[in-house]
């Protein structure tokens, strides 16, 4: 059977449980037509790039589907009818990816990060490019000795 990925945006004023209900409804349609939903990801309430039907946010739901074309057509027909679905997009893919989507991976890395850690990571990047002048300003005469030695780290490596 052909493989598909479908993403929909639901209205922001419905609850997370109602979005899960939408997911179950569309999965049931696919199963009734002889298909299978391999994976479903709820991406959460996210800001939209531009307004859709006077809304600035929407609940994102992503599904990976293994189903015949008529099952997808029926699912899309129901998405058009449902008032809670603002937009949807279904594409055919060559293979389904078993790993979490890029959205879910970025969510995981953001959740594991503590407050202020982003700033320290950014300062490390800046520190790499500007560390020799910073050492020279802070070190005074010591910086001159390490500079003549061929670099700040080479003196530490000799010890």
C-alpha cells in the first residue's frame, strides 16, 4: 500500500482531549478503509506564521499512514467537513520514518535545557571566536608570554 504523511491544524479553542478525539476519528476512518496509522504525533498548540480563519495559533497533529488512496480521500473529505480542522496537508512518501519528527526532536532538546543554558551556549560560540583577545585583555603580561609561546593553549599543553 502507498505510504502517506498527513499534518493538520485544529482550532486553538478546542482542548487537547478533543484533538486526540479528532486523531482517533481519522484513524478509525483509515482503518475502516483497510489502512493503518503507523504513528501519530501531537505537536501541541503552536503559533501560526499568518492568521488562518482569524486565529493566530493552532493545535498541530501529524500522522504517518499506510493506506490505499480511497482511505486517504475519505479522511481528507472528513477533514474538510470538520469545523475544528483549519488546514491539512497530506503527501505521499517513499518510506515512513520510525524516528521522531524534527518538531518532536527540537521539543525534546528544548525541554531538557535549563533556564539560561541557551545564553551560555551562545556565549561559548562567541567565546571561541573572541577568546584570544579576551585573554589578552584579562591576562596583561601573562597574555604576552602565551602569545609569544605560540598560542594560549600550547603553554598549558607543555606543562
